[in-house]
């Protein structure tokens, strides 16, 4: 029987984050990594996850693609203890098994999850040129999103090339303005090639910002004011990336 043993905390945190965006998806287990590429339930954002160096043991000869209900999977993974590893057994049937093992190699409860018959169409990655790019402390970005939440449901990002300023506008008629602090502990790098103005749904930015638990930095890449923007968290050889298109504003 094919199986993998892996870091249960990383998988649990990824599933918990993604369950805020969609109810079901396909997870692919290769000999090198765990990958997820899907579009959220509201068709607002594309999610791309690649987890390398996550296995403690891998016994699969070919890729395993499993369609899962993320809500149920999230509940199963919350049953683990903090230091547990997770062994996943792939059967030839319509289910998979999860077995949690503690640091003393003592096995805990065994859980069986019924699989879903889902298509695994690769939505592809948007082609985004890194014309405008800022790398922030992930905690600072999360704090910004939480602050803006108290004013409005949308966020307007304004980048001014002449002053190298990045502004976050919110509130009624964009009446509240937050200027990105140019503190090296908060803003690691900034590249601006043109003026940018775009508006995004704050609800999604708040969800994306929860990935701060994986990486110390987040990189926001914007090609232009009409193209999707990329929010990327990289940790070790792994990453989680979100792509979302700007809202269309009335003239």
C-alpha cells in the first residue's frame, strides 16, 4: 500500500488556511512534494501551493491525486497533537487513512476520509511581470489588513513612482490613507517602475495574510493597474501564492 509520512503541523496549517477559501480541492502527492493548484469557490483568486521537504518517509511509486472535502480534512487534522507526525495511506478504494504518530513512535487514532471525484484541471499561473514589487514583513502586512478592516470592505493600493510611496486607501470615498512605513523591519525591498492604482477585496487580503505563520516575509508583485497581483509567501523550498484580479471601478 502506498503511503507518506509528513509534518502534520504544516499540512494542518495549509488546510486550515485554504478552508477559508474553498470547500474542496485536489491535493497531489508526488515523490518530491505536496502540491495544490486551484481556484477559490467564488472564482476570485487562484491558489498555488508547493510543499517540498515535508516528508519524513515517502513510499509512493507514482503521483497520488486525491479529491478531498477540506472542511472534513481540517477537522481530522485538528485531532492531532502538536508534535505528531501524520501517516497517510492511499488505498485502491474511495478513501484514504490518516494515522497520527507521536515523537515516541506511538500511534494514535486512525481516521478514514472518503475521497471526492474531482477534476484536476491546471488553471495555470497568470503571467505577471515584476514591474512593481514590494517585500514586507508578513506580520506588518497582516497588521495593516486588520487595521484597514475596521474602515471598509475594500482596499485601494496606490504606488507613486515620483515619491516611491505606497499608499493604502480605504473608508468612504477613500477618505482614510495609510502610508507604507519605510522601516527596514517592515519594508524589506521596493521596486517601482510606474504609477499604480488598483482596488482589491479586503476579505481576501485578510485571508491571504494568515499565511504569515509560514514565512517572515510576503512579496506583492503587480504588473500594472489592470492585471492580477501576486501575493507570495516562500519558506525554505516551499511556497504558497495567491493571485487575485483588481476590482473594476466605475469611471
